[in-house]
C-alpha cells in the first residue's frame, strides 16, 4: 500500500513540475519574459549534426551523479534524442522528459514542438536502477530549421528527490 501511495505522490510531483514548466511558458510567452523554452542555446554551424549537454552533481547531490542529453540529425527530417541518467547507486524511480524545440527566425526564440516522457521503476530492474536510458527518434520534422533538446530528469531514492535539466545547442536539420 505504501508503495502505491509513494508512486502516486512522485507521479503527482512530476506532473506538477511539468505543469509548472508549461504554465511558465504560457504566462511569459505573451510578455516576452524568460522561460525554460527561452533559455539560451547556441545555434551551431549548419555542418554540425549533433550536440551533447551534460549536467553533473555539485556537492549537494546524494545519489544523482549526472545527466546526459544528445541530439543527432538522423537525416530525412528525423531527429535522434539520447538521454541517460547516471546514479551513484540504485534508486527507486527515475523520470525523464525530453522536449524538442524549433528555432523561430521571425520571433527569434525557441518554440516547443513536442515532447516525450519516460518512467522507470526499481521493481522493473532486478539488478538495480542505476542508468536508465531513453533512445528515441522524433520523426518527420520540418526541415531547414534549427532544433534543440531540453530535458527534465528526476530521480527518487528513499523519499528524496534530485534532478537535472540539461539543454543542447541547436543543430540545423536539412
């Protein structure tokens, strides 16, 4: 029973965090304020076809060591997204959300195109939940635009929460 309640609480917190991120975007979009989608990302030269973003624990992290996020041009308008959460030891749960953003030249800002959510639970990993991975492809995206990935990584261990949110640079998809 406690496990079910704990899962529901963690899921609720993750949903609330996602809603918070989306509501910030909606509120500030009209005022040209800073939001996570408005976070700066370099636009890489058009011949660069991938980028990697990494965030690491700095003193405060107890179990979440690092989060990696990689964007890759897979050709034909397909964009690869690879995300890994590295734990110092096995944890109870991990949630990874990957946002695909496209650069809008006219407005000179990033706009979210779509996203992907993944959930990982310790009971599904008998050897320990230590490095959950997401490897997906966003198919048939509009070409001749810059794209980047943003992410929200969160991990739960013994009712404690830690998280990261790396963002890649923008790569040209032709």
